[in-house]
C-alpha cells in the first residue's frame, strides 16, 4: 500500500485481523487517488470492509470486467485512477452526461450498487 501511495495509484489489499476472542477474519482495504481540477493529487479515499467467505482473486475480477463494453472499461479505468467526470470526459473526448451514462451502465453490468464497488473490482483486476 505504501508503494501505491508513493506512486499515486490505487491499491487493493486483503488483511487478516483478529477479534477479541482471537478468531481471524479478513478485511479488504482499498485506496484510490483523487485529483483536483488541474490534475494534481489532492488526497486518497479509502474503504475497508470485512470479507465473508472467499476473497475474490484477480481472475474473478477480470472475468467481471469482460461484461463491460470497451468504452465502459475506459471510463472505469479512469475512475479507478481517481479522475472526476469532467476530467474523464476531456480525456475521452466525450460529454460529462455520456460519462455519467457509462458509469451507470458499468455499475449495473458489474452487478454492484455503487461506483466505489466498481472501482474495487477494477483495482482487484489490476486495471
């Protein structure tokens, strides 16, 4: 995770934690950079959640990305790099409205509820 922060890139790791009674459980931790309007790294966002059952591997995440169109994949990749809608639109030569449409569609195709969950899958897949 330290290397990802130094490089300004997203990261996803699974950690083993322990309850008070000594029982082990997994925590999934994701960080992603967020850039300001001029493309300077402003901060990182992070989430963590307890992982029940099997931890998803890169192969499973990559398989989920196969359901996306090439344009949706490009949008997701830029989202995972911490770019905002306006910056993604500029980079891809699309309108902000079109970026939002692709974001909504890719969230649906990945079977998740939020953009954060979609970004987690992208990072797990190494996108």
